[in-house]
C-alpha cells in the first residue's frame, strides 16, 4: 500500500515537470479530433518533428506544432469543400437541389 501511494506522488511530480508547451499523445489527439492510434501513426510517418520521448517512453508533442497541423487540416477541409461546391455547380447539381427546395415549400 505504501508503494502505491509513493507511485501516485511520483506521477504527480512527473506531470508537474512537463513543459506547458508540450502535449501528451492523448491531449493532442483530443485537440485534433483523431484517435491516439492515428496520431501515433502520423508521428511515426514524420508529420510531427518536435516530438520527444520521456524516460518512461511517453511521447510529448509541441503544442505549437499540433495547433499548426490543425490549422492545415481545417484549411485543407475548407479548400476541399469549396472544390466540391464548384464541381456540383458545374454539373448543375446545385440548381436541381434548389428546385427541390422550392417544391417542398409550397
């Protein structure tokens, strides 16, 4: 029982030592809305360069790098949505949807 109490104390001391500009894999995955497994794969692929491993083998990721990656994802999503809208307009799909809406309102 005494050793378990000591372990909890060590964990809290370790977490207090963590730099505020770093995130755990779990924290970063929540921020990016992806699974920890997917984020780990991204780290292994080299998508994140500012990653260090603690003495206990835990990875820490730069908060700034995670936020920059999130910004890239949001921009890519917005660009993709814009391309889809333009493509549907070129094919006349948007006009068809507008006609259907006016039929439902009457």
